[in-house]
C-alpha cells in the first residue's frame, strides 16, 4: 500500500536506551504489522542504542527492504545513534548490501541537522 506512517520508538518501547536484540525485534514486529511502504521510525528522546540492538535492527530492516520493498527512514536520531547504525551497517556481510538500498536519516529541524553535521 502506498502510504507513509510514523512509529514513535520511545512511546512504543517506553525507554530511552535500547540495549537488546529483543527490543529491536519488538520494534520491527510493529513495523511488519504496518501496511505502509514507508515507515518512519522516530527516535526522538532515545539517548542510546547498543551495537547488539543496532545489529538486529539492521538485519531486520534489510530483510524488510529486500522481501517487501519497505523503506524505513530513521527520524530525529542523535549523532550517537546514527554513528552506531552506520558502523554496524559497514561491518555486515557485503552480500546483504543489496542494490539500491540506501540508509535514510531525516531531521525535523535545522538545529538537528546542524548538530549532526558539526559532530561528524
């Protein structure tokens, strides 16, 4: 179905730090239940993600992209979260880096974008 939706991660999981693979799977179960083809994950107020969360999140995000064409932009993530997601993606097996898949990050304010650019 051609539509966009947003899932607020903090509201869904109820925490500001995401540590486990189970949390990533719980988040991605919610994404799979959504019928839209673009599902933004709003990481506002999430302060930390572990590498294990990021690894499981990345694997399941790629799986949804390759099997169903679901695009999952990350919105309102802090620099640490984006850096962790990028680091994990770069360590994955090259065969999972399929064709035209590009990780997408979105900033809802000029200030967020400026902070991200200053940190990299």
